[in-house]
C-alpha cells in the first residue's frame, strides 16, 4: 500500500476531486454500456415474443 | 469475467499501491483509465473501418452488424478518454481543455463516432445505411494515424507515449504493470460487450428466419434472458 492510511488514500494527496471524478465517470459509462447491451437483448426478446416486430421499419427502432 | 478480474486488479493496484509520480503527485493515477480507454477507442475505430472495408468489398452482412455495434461502445471509450483527459489536465496543465493536436484529433474521433451513428439512424434502408456508414468509417480512418503521431508532428501540451511495444518502459514496473492489466482488461470489456451486442444484432437482422425463432424459443425455455 502506497498510502499511510485509508484517509490518505481517499484524499489522493489533495487530488481527490480529480481522481475520484475520473474513476467515477468511467465506472458510470462502463456500467451504462453493460446495461445498454442487456436492455437491447431484453427489448428484442420482448418485442419478438409479442410478434409486433416483424417488419423492417420497427427493426430500426431498436437502435443497434 | 476476465475483464472484471483484470480491471479490478489493475485499478486497485494503480490506485492504492503504485507510487505517486514525482512531478504530478497522485493525479497521475487517472492514467490507469485514460490510457486504456484512449487505446481501445482508437482500436475500436480501426475495427469499425476494417469492418466497413469488408462490407464494401465482400458484402459480408456480419461485418455491418459488427460495425453498428462498435459505434456506441467506441463513442463511450472516446468520451471517457476525453473526460478523464480534461480532469487530468486541470491539476496538471492548469486547464480543462486546450486546442492542441492530440486533444483536437481525439475530439474529431468522437464526432466521427457520432457522425457514423447519426448517418445510420438517418437512412431507413438497412443496406444503404450500412454501406454509407462503411464509406464514412473507412474515410475517417485517416484520423487514427493523425491521433497517434499528433504528439510528434506538432508541438503539443500533451506528452508523448510513455509506454510502447518496442522499447523498455520509462517508468518502474510497479507503475506500468497495473497499466498493462487495465489495458488488457479494457480490451476484454470491449470484447465482451461487443460480442453481446453483435449476438443481439444478428438476431435482430435475421428475425424473419426460422433459426432465430428456434433460438428465441430455446432461450425462453431456459429463461436465459
């Protein structure tokens, strides 16, 4: 461990705001992408099951 | 799974165990996400360009599914690289943004992803949209070497590469090993999300076929989704 205490780890030598903002935004976008592909899959299955999406026009709405 | 393992080990190591930079202090730790996402962003664009080329030359439908699936993912990677770059720039350069060659060419990459995505949404025919996007993606590939060599060709505030495949690292192993883990981890994350998006993409494109009906029936039976 590079830091003396957990408090020092959180403080990041005075750069806490920048470091944690950067890592937080990244985590958000990574989780967002995982959620997006899962939602895409769910949406497809749901729409396919309900048999409403059988035309090519509706296909475009899935926003691959 | 590999992505989770590599990214968590690399990030914890980079955040908590790697020594601080002697000039930048602890803000350099942003590097552990800035560099991997920037590398994957450029690789993903190259992949989209190659997929576009394959579509144009061999008319392979799968290539278009892959190209379409890369757009939101590559956009996210570029956005993270730009965001973290700006956040890193504030304590290091004293500014959130500067119009130097590296940052500007990365912004162009972001606009290329937006452009390809918007072009696909704007054309109703799947085949035409795919071909138009492929042309734009291939032409836009010119930006990738510009990004790569921008720090050498022009006088920029952005530093030049600190790691390379062909020469010894300029930082101690306690600094570059977690970086390497995060680069590999980010590639794995990209691969995993892309594969999932492509699988769904194929089902969407081929939804009028018998085999998709069979796949959907099978998945519903197993309650997989």
